[in-house]
């Protein structure tokens, strides 16, 4: 089939109205939501159900044309945006947005992959349950994309990443066959786990079309606190103490360096500092419980009072009202905007063992600042998960030339990747590989693991048509 | 290499004292702990470290001789016992029993695969933490075997199966190469997840030699209750109510049918019934918390009082003392012994969605009793996980002939497997496949999934030397 004939054949499967090829219509599918990655597509196919996905994949496979599965196109690494140099069909799941089944007694929800995350959260909330995955892009991202990228977000500490929230999967394989793994089982020891191979494979092994998701008890009480500590070590000691007593109730434990904290407050004049102290590090934490009868607020006050001397808690504010809690979280959520205003940023999505966070902070601050005296080195992260973002911010006026800045970014990456490797860390804790981290992955991954990744890819997708140019 | 020469070559790697071939010495490696599976081995190799495992595997691979990785040899399905008809070297991990590293701040423990589960539990307990996997065989089974079989046990409801407790793995691949995936990271999105492929593969893809395990907050308060309910539906309604309020604190939620309950009490005269009521179903539950300040006992009393009318709680006893709690759990743990005394049993390790447990119970009771009027049909299970064991017990005198009983067992299996499939369940919730469930797996598994399992096996182990005759 020629490319035009292929698009016609796809139109016969999904209907003419659901094949887009006019540049005005295709723009939002071939450029990612943050407008960082640009691509091109022969057409955009928008199937209505799994059978149509299967038929579209089959006809593309026969024509030898690449397929780019796409959810909300909100990923950070360009994993859902087609490569401009490879003739591709973008397969958008956006019309597949049905809640297929709710099983309250089993604590599970079966959904189409194209359901938006916010709609899945709402479906759980409507029946008094919690679907805990929560991200900045939840109003736009789709659950299939969340699964394909093993999304993280704000509640990983308590509930785990997306990988831990999936009971079963349905996927269309690169040859068009449907794999029905839509099981709602908590225990199943019947052979190799294909589900976990598909999760986090970023659309390179097949198209996720449906999933059975876990639901949880909905928290009915929560307490938010902002704690000032003298050092990153103090923050980590506090985390250890808190985990030992509050256990799974600690839903969020975020850390921020002093300069990042001040930057956020400086750049957004509507925010105010709820603390009197200007410490070196700040901890944002939330504790939630499904039993209203238990007074987690008093327990937290006691814990912080006890931690005062041993850990070096300098100051703390515990939100008295929901609105005070919101004010605290606004500081945490002001980071992206503040950094964007502050200059040209090179940011990293590093994870290390929690015990190595301090080493990572100290080494990366020293080496980046040593090599680039004009850079500010900022830190913010999900400390409970060992996921610490280091952000080097340069004055925009010093790098008017994009190619020159790109070179600097590469040097910063090399510094951070080297430190990460020395601490047994990962260069991509939650964002994935996509287009942007392929080279870094190839350089940093264990060679045996990389070899098996390539062999698995070749086994599932011998024609290399499924999301080519991504991950590997 | 001839077989004798191969054993000599292995002796050069692990030392003469660590190659066993005298039948007196090899007996406990070629027959499983329950004496259900019998095999033979060219020799037993007992390497001291990962490098020696690698060298032994390499020399066997070159000689074209099969390798059977073995932990405690306590599995239920013969997965660690060599096939009598395939010349094999049993590779026992028992000498690899070091705790390699404890990282308290990261909440992780790095261990050799040959550590006994009880020793891992103790290493965690010694530093005030919990390693939650707990099984009947914990004094003998090894952590490598627990990982290879994705072991379940009594705390899956709260902490998940073994799969959820592993942060990183080290394994020797079928060609002898070492894969070092010993990462202690909570988040890592850098490509396909080989770890999850290895977990639950029952030694057919490689030899697990080390692991990084998750540690948890140690519960400091617990409450045990035994609850009598009118029906299995009542038990499941209670589970739903409890989960919604107590959330993760419900560590164990087990159900038992009336006839099983009475059988246990009849067969063991040292036990006494702590309840006045003789109900149709009994629930054994435990709630634990890491915060001593919270009164979970009172919260449970209130919950059960409220559940009384809506759910049909007929009677309940909440242990006042540790010794009372022990008495309650003794009834639950008396099942295996009581069933053994009662007759010739055919038992199943079924899981279904929690919402289908009642359907499973009703259908399997009806169909087994209908087909075999002389059989008693008993139920016990981890209801919170959807894992319900049905046990058909026959009078021994009716089946003096083992071949005839084996035929009956096959018929009972077929009945149960058919019901399981119709309810979207699994024929092996926690025990695995091993030798004994291969045929049932091949009959019941989705064909696409089975095909990919076979292709993955062939990719990792093209000579089919790694634990042959197991799983596939």
C-alpha cells in the first residue's frame, strides 16, 4: 500500500471523520503539549475500540508503516510525539474513553486506555474510593499513557507508581493481535508476567487499550505541614522518624532547597512565607488516614515536638484549615513557573537510594557550581521516593545562542549522570526515556540489561514499527 | 565433557566438599520437603558466591547439562526438584546466606538468595523494621526461592506478594553471565523491567543470586478477631466495610467454611471454640498499626457493632490477650493437619476477583458434591486477596488404589478449573506451576500469552537447560 492508500484503508476501519491529515487538525498530535518535540504523521487514526486498534495496527504492519500510540501527548520526553523523519501513523486513543466496569467488592475499575486520568479519579471518587495516581497533567493525560510510561506523581510514597496500581492489561501487539490480560486478580502465579513487561515500555512493544486498576480506601482526614530544617540530612532523618511511626499514612514527603524556596516566593508575589525562620531546607509533608476517629494532627504535633532536638527541626507550621494547607502546597507547586521565569534551566529527574540523597545534593551542587559559576543550582524532590530533581538555572542573556546552550546542557547532564551512576541511581526516575533520553540510556544502562531490552523489542516487534526512535 | 568430568569441573569451582553425589547426601535435594516429588541429579553443586554460580552455570551450559536452581526445596509444585529423566545438576544456594548490606535510611536490605526467610525477617526485626513476607515454611525456605516463585503467605493483603517486596535483583543467566540489577531504587523508568520477568519465573530464566528487599515500619499494636457470619456474602461484605475504614491496617482477612471449622476442632482436641455460635462461615482477621497511640481495638469493636445489623455478624470474639490471639490463629493454622487426618484430599489454589468468591464457593460446592457424593467439600482462604482454597476430601477406604484416586483428582481439577476460568480466575494463585501444574497451565492460559512465554523462554535459554520440565 502507498501512504495515501494506507490512510484510506484506515478510514475504512475507523471512519473518514476519524482520520485526520489536514495540518491544522494534526498539529496537536505531532507536537507535544509543552511544544518541545516536533514531528510529522501520514495521518492521525482515532479508533473507537480495541477491535479497530487491532485492525489499524494490522494494516500498518502489512504496509510496513510505523505506529505511534498516543494518549494525552503530555509526556516529558517526547515518547508520544512521532519522529519527523519516519513515516508514521499516530494512533490516538482519545475516543476510547469508557469506564468499562466498576467492581466495588473487588476494589477494581476496568477502563479504556484513552480515559483521562482525572476522569478515572472521578469515577473512583463517585463511589467513595480513591484512585491515587495524581500528576500535574491529570486533566489531559490518559491512563494508557500513564501505564505505558509507568507514571509517578505526588502519591508514590504511599501507593507506589502506576506499575503498582494495575491489576490487568489489554494490549494490541505489533502484529495486530489482541492480548487479553484484563484480569482483576490480586494473586496469579501462572508463568511469566507480561503485564509488567508492557508497563513502562512507552508504546514500543504494543498499544495498551484497556486496564483493570486498583481502588483504595478514600482518606477522610489529612494534615499538611511545612517544616524548616537545618540541612538535607535533617530532612532525611525526619523522613526516617516519620515513616517508622506513621507508616503508610505519610502520603507525601517533598524537600526543597533554600534558594528554590526563596525563588518561588520572589517570583510569585501572591504567595507568602508561612514560616518565621529562613532555614537551609524545607519539607512539605502530608499525612492522610481512612479512619476519621484517629487524631493524626495531634500525633504529628507530638512527633515534630520530639524531633525538634534530635533532628534539628527549626520551625514548623501545621495547616489549621484546608485553605492554609492549599497555601503551603502552592509554594511547592510554584516551582516550575518560578524556574521558567528565572532563566534557562537544565533539569534532571534523578533517583538514588534515599540514603544517598544528601551525597547527591552535595556533589551535584559542588560540581555544577564549580564548572559553571554563573549557574544557580536548585533542588526539589520527592525525597520519600529517592527522587530528587536538580535544576541548574543560567542567565538567559549569557546564552542567546540555542546551540551553545544545548552544549552546556549536555555538559551538565554528563556531570549529573556521572554522580548518579556513582551512587547507584537512575537517570530517569519517573519521566521515562522517550526521544530525549535515548543516548543517555544507551550510555548508562547495564550492557546485559540493554542487550535483553533489545532482544525483547526484536521479539515483540521484529519490523521495529511500534513507536520507533523511542527508548532504544 | 562427560557427566563425571562435569562434576569434577564443578568441584574445581566450588571445592570438592561442596559437590555431593552420594545418594545419602543428595536425597534431600532430589526429593522435595513434603516428599511428593522425586528426582535424580548428576551431582549437587553448592557454590559460595555469585561468581561461582556463574562459573558452574557456564560449565554446565557448555556441557549441555541441565541446571536446577534450588532454595529450601519447600515449594508446593515440585519446581525445585529435578526431573528424574533429565540429567541435571542441582545448584543449591544454601551456602549463599549472607546479609550483604543494610540501608536503614533507604529502608532496604541486600541479601544473598540463599538466606532463609526467617533469617531475613530477623535481620529486619533486629533493626526495628519489618520484612513482611511470612509463610508456613519460613524456617526452611530461602529468599531466592520466594522470589523465583513470587511467594504469597499471610500478609499479602497489606504488603503484597514477594513481587512487591523486591527493589533489585542479581541473577546468573543461562549462559553464565551475571546480570547486576541490584538497585535500591523506589523509582526507575529506564526501559523494560527485567526484574519482574525474573520474579515468578521459577528458575526457568536464570538463577537468582541476590536481592535488594524493602523494609517496612514495624507494627507496634495489633488486634485479632474471630467473627461468625451467616454466609460467605456476609464475610465479603464485612471485608468491604473493614477495608473502607481501616485501609492498609487490615493485615489478614481469612475465611473458613463451617465444616472446615468443625473439622479442625474435632481433629485437634487441644483447641476449643471461642464462640458460642455455630455459624456458616468464620472470619479470622488481624489489624495492625505502627502508631501505638491509636486505639485500633476500640475502633474495631465499634465497627463490628455497627456491622452487626447491616452485614449479619452473628457473633465475634476479639482477643483480649496475646495468648487468646494465639488460640484463634491455632484454629486457622490447624487446617492442613486436620484435612490430612480426615481423608484423601484434592486441594486447589484458586484466585478469583474478590467479588466472585461467593460464586466460586457455591458453584464448586455444588458441582463437586453432585459428582462425588462421598466427598466433603471444604473452604479456607485469604479472602482479601481473592485466594480461596477448595478442598475435596474423600474417605481413604473408598480409594485404596492410587491410580484410581489420581483419576478422581483429575476430575475434581477439571471441575474446579472450569469454574475458575468462567469467573476470570487463576488456577494457581500463589503456589506456582512447577512440575505439577504444567498441563493445566497449557490448557488454561491465554494462547497469545503462552506463545510469548515460550518465546521469552527460548530467548533467555535457547538450549532449554535452565530448570527444564518446569512451568512450560
